[in-house]
C-alpha cells in the first residue's frame, strides 16, 4: 500500500500522479509473487492535492499464524523496487524493514475503502462518502484505496491486519468491525471472507465461524481444498485440533443483474454456496 494523493485512473499504478514507468516496474516486480500493490490516499478532496514530502507505505501478510502489518515512510517511491516481493509473498518482511525502515504498525486497524470511480463509479459514489463519514467521526486508520474487487458489493472495505473484506458496508457496522479487529476478533456481519484464501476457502471458513461461533481472528485456517468448479471439498482446521469438511458449490447469482455499476449488460455472477459442514473426528493416540 503506497500513499499516492491525487486522481486515479482505472489502472491506478500507471494512471495516476505516480510515475507510470515506476508503476509498470512495480507491476512487473510483483507479478506471480502473491503480492498485490495498491495505492491509498486520505479521505477528502483529492483532485490535485499537493504531494507530501514523505509518503506512508504499509505491507501486510494475512495468513493465520503469521499475520503482520508493517509501516514505513519514504520520500522516494522508487525504493519499493528494492523490495524482495517473492519473500514478502511468503510472509518474510525483512527486506521491507531493511530498505524502508519498516516497523510494526502500532495504530488503529486499517480500513481500506475502495473509492476508485474509474474502475467502477459505485466505488466513488458509495465508497467516498463512507470513507469521509468514518474519518470525520474520528475513526483512525481510514484510507481510500484504488481497487478491491467485488464492485457489485460497493461500498467494499478491506480491514487489516487480518485481511477480511466487507461488502455493502455502513459506517456503524464498520465501526464494530474495527473494534473487533482491535481485540483480535472477526465480525461476520457483511463479511465476504479472508484474503488469505481462494473463494471456496473463504466461504468455507466463514461457514465454520457461523456454525461454531468462533470469532478469534487467527483460530481457523483452510488447510486443504480439493476439487474444481463447480464443486469443492474444503478442510478447515482450528488451532485446538478440530477440523471440518465443508462442501462448497459454485452457483449463479439470480436474478440476472449488472455486475458493476453503470454496466448495461445483465449477468449472473458466480457465487459460492456452502452445501454442508461436517466436523471431522481426529483420531488421537492413547498413552498406555
């Protein structure tokens, strides 16, 4: 996450006030590493906002058991090219610390609100008022972000450090979500899943949370996903040793509707439906 005030185009890394050559180089450096680079800016007026002398940079890893959020500042965004993106994708933040002087983020959880109207106008029409309302009400850690996906769920928000996404978010609900994140809890209302998992795993993990009432942020992990569209068997494990098998099927969102704001063509976007949740008995050896 690199702070970049000013307007953003549809492909923000190469269509903003960031040097487009640097944007292309960053895209190439992050390709196939598991790292996603986004631009962030503070809520409020932004059309040609003056560039700050130093910019905030964050990096997060959201896999349970190795969740972290690091922060730094830089006066030269070109420094990001010196990062080992493959190592970051594996959860190793040492080059971030060495190159940028990164330290653990010790402030409020981050709420990244998608507001890139050039990708989808609903992100601006719905996301920017949400970000502004949160910021003006004193909620810390609020940033506008270039793109999260899931336009039809606008306004969409990613909450860090744990990396859970929320759709059709409202300010009062999001305040509860952020309060939970400060305490290491996941709030299920409006939750679209954890960014550490693919879509079948996201649906499966949320189903286990709903069934068991487990809200500890790092208690569950997706340890196995078998199958392919339209059907998967997902194994979800708890840190206490319990396991569940979750059957997930791909369905179609009905009735047909535009898949993004302003789209004229109706579609039936894929959805993940949890068909069954079974707790798996784990055999334990008995001492004689």
